[in-house]
C-alpha cells in the first residue's frame, strides 16, 4: 500500500533484530518501490529476496538485472504460468527438441535467468517432473526463442495489473491514489 510499505518493512527489521525473523524479503516490488524503500534512512537491512512473476511470457530483463545487481535474489512465481503455457508452440517445440516437458523447459529457463525456481504442485509426479531441471541446458537459440515470448502487450498487461494490485485489499481499493505512474516494466 502506498506510503505503508516502508513502515511495514521497518517493523519487520525490528522483528528480525529480536530474532523472530531470519531474512527479510519483498513481494512484487518494482525497481521504484525498492528505491523508495532503500532511500529511507531507517532501512538498515537490505532485503534478501524479491518474489516477482518471471517466465518467458513476462521476462523483465532490466528488472532482473537491477535486483540481481544489488544482491537481491529474484524468486519467480508463476514460473510455469499455472500450466497455461504448456501448449504454446514455442515451448512445445523446445521441449520436444530437448526431449523434456514444457514444465521442465520453463523451469530451466528461470534457472538460466538466475532466478530462484520453486514450482507449485500438489501432485507427486509433477513435483518430480518439475525438479528435473538440473541435468540439461537450453541452447542460446532456445533462450532467444523463449525470451521473444514477452510481447509489448504482455508488458502493458503487467503494468495494468501492477497498478490495480497496489491498492487491492486496502481502503484505497479501486483507486490509483499513491500508485506510481512510471515504473520499470522491462
């Protein structure tokens, strides 16, 4: 929530100082949110992780480089896009070429981008499948094809969702009050 995330983070720092929290992390922080947080002199413990959506359909190269350059691990959520990309022709073609599943290709892509990859599943077979991403690599051409799945429309959709969700579940829900107009989208 605009104006509240810094004070919430400071409260978490206090809990960490009391030994109640090991590490501090962020969720869905844009570059500009992080800069606002770190500009506050009361913030003395940098976050260890920022959990953001990362997959070939939402590859935010500049955002990843920014956080990784500040030693903030990027944990991908929706790395597998809730299964919605398993039939995409590019993903299927790469998977067939490598004799892998689409889920494994998406997971490996995240790893090769330097992200923490923790897929979600309730089925043991899927969990095992999702874990089999360490014994192969994507070729530069595979990576290029997968990177190209992020379209300008995907980035525009992300920006709209970011603006919508900043105030979600708050008294400001449905408004853009305090929402940053310009954020790093790519």
